């Protein structure tokens, strides 16, 4: 049985919010999303979507 190759995910540049989110996760990768959202000044949904909510009006299917 041959294995199908996965489609590559589209890439995009990291913005300031992405970098701040990564910094928070590097400090404490197990921090609750609500706490990270509070620190970053964004919604829980934005953090849960990896920062894509403002860009896509997310529900999240980035």
C-alpha cells in the first residue's frame, strides 16, 4: 500500500503577535491560554487560534 504525501501547509511571515505568543510559550509552554491572552492583551480565541483570529475573523480554520 502506497502512502499519500501530505499537502504542504501554506507559509506566512510571523508578525509581532506571533512572536510575542512564541515568547510566552517559551517561558511557560503549559501556561493557560487565558493567562497568555491576558498578558498579550488579546482574546482567548486569538491565542487558541495561534494568533490568526484578527486576520481571519476566525472560528478557526486558518
